[in-house]
C-alpha cells in the first residue's frame, strides 16, 4: 500500500487555524486525530453519542481501546475545503489519519 503525507490547514471550532501533518491512504476507516495533537494544541473535543471499539490494521486492539471523543473541524488543502468530524485516538508519526469516511 502506498502512503501520501500532506500538510493542510485545519480550522477548529474556536476559529484557530493549525497546520497539521496528514497521512492519506492509511487504511483507517474513520478520519482520526492524534490524542497528543489534541492535548498539545488544546483542541476542544465533544463526546460521541455512541462510543465504539478501535482496532489497528493487524486487528490488534489500539491503545485507546474505545473511541469516546471527536473534534468537528474544517480541512483546507489547496483550496479544497471539507467539514468533517474526526475521532480522537492514539496514533503515531502524524497528526491526522485521513480515513474512508
């Protein structure tokens, strides 16, 4: 599988704009933001109405185990703008995994 990394700008609910590192074609089902990024940048989260289990590509349990939070944000990459709710989980080497959602 080939992967691509891009550096778009995201806009969060409080109108701050942040440059992030995004992995495309990660194999991830849901677009996911790193818990570390959320904590370091003090990005506000919301609780999911229905939490769900999370698994890695190799079907092992992710360190987060259950996804409980999400962040509503806007992704802007080369003037392509998309509003999306991204789940919060422990991911490494990047700020965001762009999923199939």
